[in-house]
C-alpha cells in the first residue's frame, strides 16, 4: 500500500503541483510521514534555497546597475535621475525584505559583492556605449554604502 501511495503522490507532483503541495502539507501536519513524497519535497526545499540566493544576487546586480547609471551616464542623468533614484530605493527595500526573511543570506551578499559589481559594470558599459575599463576595476562603494537607504553617489 505504501508504494502505491508514494507513486500516486509522485504522479500528483507532475500533474497538479498546487494539489501536491497541499497534500504534502496535510501529510506533514498530520505526521503521516510514510505518505510524504520525500524525493520531490527535498528537491523543492533545495530549489527554494537556490531561488532565494538568485533573487538576492539579481537585486544586488540591479542595484549596482542603477548606481552606475546615476554615477556615469551623464547624457541621461538629468532626464532619468529621479527614476533611477526611485529604482535604487526599491532594490534596497527588496534586499532588506529578503534579508529580513532570511538573515543568513547577509554573508552571501558580501560573497557576491564584487561579482555583481562586475556584472553590472559590463551591462552598463554596453548600455552607455563605454568600454569596460571606463569603470573602476573595483567598486568605489562598500556594501554598507550601497545598502544604506540614505546614500546616493
């Protein structure tokens, strides 16, 4: 019986994810551990962790892009300054919210700090038509600065 329940639960995962999720939660809450589709549940939990890290990396990269626009894109600065400042604020708030939900991601920001700067530098270089060496090799701002909601370059 157990094998057929596990098999039907695994099939449910492929056919109706939301229903699979609800059933899995119900099984866990009622401590029916032998009924849980452990393989897919573990995959989902691992995926959630990766998604959180990807989200934080994307937000930090986007924050860098807008800080670089504000600092270096002179021909568009006057027209776009307020929009870029608004987006900088939004990215900071979203990073703050992610860290509030998962404080253990804070060291990850320091880990990816340089990579996100380099990615943003490349993107903005293409956008504004400047060579990569137009920007400093290393960030001129610290992680603390770029996350500070009151700081603008």
